[in-house]
């Protein structure tokens, strides 16, 4: 049996057992019926000869299939592969989901990734069965389905919010993907397993959306992290909610995220400057809360280490609390270095109050940061120098960057060492396989739990945790012994 045959059989077994753990990780196309389904679809299992598995809904669309009305295969978490992998395809998918194709076109997407549009289209088509335009079209259709399910927005408003150029294009796409009208899709999306519902308490101008997550989800840990690190004047957090302003292409947006008491998902309420930014807002919230992580696979892999297993049992479904913008994450990290979390919040709050509203951009920090920043002169000079590099385009940080390039760009800056680069790889890129062995708290926690406390020995021990070393780091931060320095996790 070839590797491809083995993969097919693994996926077919998941389909036959209706295993919801694989929802969002692949699509089952059933050519005898002309539909595609999520693996957990309750319909009768099709015969193997009629099934083709696809990595994305876009590939199924390109093969002439339509979405199953019964299981609604795009109402699920996204694939964890786009963070787990670091290749061109994964980086392209992160940017497609952020709406880069709608804003900058295929040429802009290719430019960000450092390739020609022809090469990018060839690679994506070969691996995913669809090029960037088809992938963006599927992403727009999914955004539209979410808005139809969760809001009472008029259909025309939803069409343009989802990124369609005209109402006719929107209607044609919905008909092709779902074989339904927008009104029919709205009714379908509010029933059964989609879990979508309209928030009747929302004020005008607000959208409340249900964001599916792959269980288990440690939402207490996520909300505690965001609350502990909330910057005064920018963010508010408590054990059950988190609110802040984020920057989107069309202007600032106010968001509030809270757990969905009816299931493992989150509810996000957003107030946008431009309705067309809804897709980007959803993408950034999902990344910041790590909602697409494969928690079952992560917990199983880390539990294989008997020393780490008790920590995993204590906190199943741990997630990387990420950032909404890599540049903001960089300055928050630089300003918060070598001081307590409370002191960092104070310093960052002072920065926002003086240079806001919102978190100041690199150009503002470069020109006016000296008025606000406090601390050793060398440290302030480093922060201002990095701000100038960013403002002048000599330093670029982007979620579509390869991990090695991201780290190299940071390490080339004065005042940034391996700990900062690793920490930002976790928080800004969402990289799942980074262990900051230079972190004193991680080493102390490892030693306290019977693991090597030496930097090199711990790095060697941690190789068994790959490709989930970032999640192991979170467990070690969470389980730090008393009276250690304030932890970042």
C-alpha cells in the first residue's frame, strides 16, 4: 500500500466513524451525489469508490461539488495545518484567510510571499486542487454563510461585507457552492449542527458571530492571559470576556470575545469602521485565540512523555494566546522585557495614553516614543531604532513569513536576542513548535517537574515534543513553581 493509499484509508475510517475530530482538516467529496461533507456528516457512509478527499472546500468546488446542506461542512474550525506547517502553501492560506486577495489581488499575495503569481498558482493548484482566486472565493462564501447565520443584515450588505464585487456575483457563488439562495442558506445555517444564532440583544452596527473551535478548549486559560496582560486604555479583560480595539484595513474595530455557554465555541461581537473588514476581523480573532489548533493531537503527543503527562491532564486543550498584529506584539514584548507584567501594563498604558488612540504604529513610536518611554537609555534607543526600521520598511513582520526568515529579521536588530525571537514566533506567528529554552521560568519549571533544567539538555529532551513544543512551553509556564519570576504564559 502506498502512502497515498494509507492516507485515504485513514480518512475513510474517520468518515465511516463520523469522527468530528477531523472536521475542518479535510473534505469528503461524494461524486455519486455531487456533494462534499465534513467527516462527521451523519449521512450514510458512501462507498469508497465514490469518495475523493480534498484539503479545502475550494478544491471540492473546483471539482464541481456543492456543500452538503445537512452537515454544512464550512461551519467548522479551520485546518490546523496552516499554523503547523511553514511551507509556501500554509503561509499563503494564512494570508488568504486574512483577506489579502480581496485587498491586494493575487499579485499582492504573491509579492508578500516572495514568488511570482504564476508559480504561486501552480503550487497551490498542485497541492490543494485550487488556485488563489478559488481559495479566496471559498473564503468569501464561508464569511457570507457566517453572516447569514448570525446576523439580520440585508443580503446586499452581506454580499459586499464578504468581499463580493456585486450582488449578482454573490448570488451566483452561493448557488454554485450551496445550491441554495441566500435566504435558503440563512435558514439552513440556523438549524441543526451549525449552532449559529442571531444575537437579539446586539445594538445597531454590531455583529455577533459564533466562532467554532476544536475541543477541548482551555478558554479559562486564554481569558486569564488576556486579562493579566490587558493594556489600560486599549483592552479590558476578566475571566469570561476580553475586549479591545484592533486595527483593520478599513479602520479601527472594537471587538469583544466571550465563551459560548452552549458549546465549546466563542462568541465575538465586533463593531467595524467598514463592514467589508468582517472577514479579516474573524481571521485575526481566530488566530489570537488559536481556535484551529488540533487539541486532541497536541494533548496526545505531549502526554506520551510521562513527565509532561500530568501537566497535560491538568490543563487539556491549552492554547497559544496570540496577537492581533505582529508589530504591536513586538513592541509589547520589547517594552515588557526584564520587568513584571504589572509594570509592563503600566508602561504600555502610558504609551497608548500619550500616542493613541489605539496602539501606536511604528512611525509614531519612532518619532515620539522618546517622550514616553522610560528605562535604561540603551534599551530605549533599541526600541526607537527598531521602530525606525519598521517605519522605513527595512524591517517587515508578516504572518506570511517563514519562521526562519521571521527569526532572522528579528535577530538582526539591536536589542533582540533568541528569547525575544522565539517568544514572538509563538505569539505573533502562532508557531506551534518553538520552545524558548532561554526563558528562566521554563527551565525552573522543567527542573521542578523532573526534567533537565540546563538549556542544552532541556532542548534535547524537548525534541520528543515536536511539532508541539510551543504548547509544552505553555504547560511549563502554567505549572511554574512558586516564587519564580513573573511568567509570560
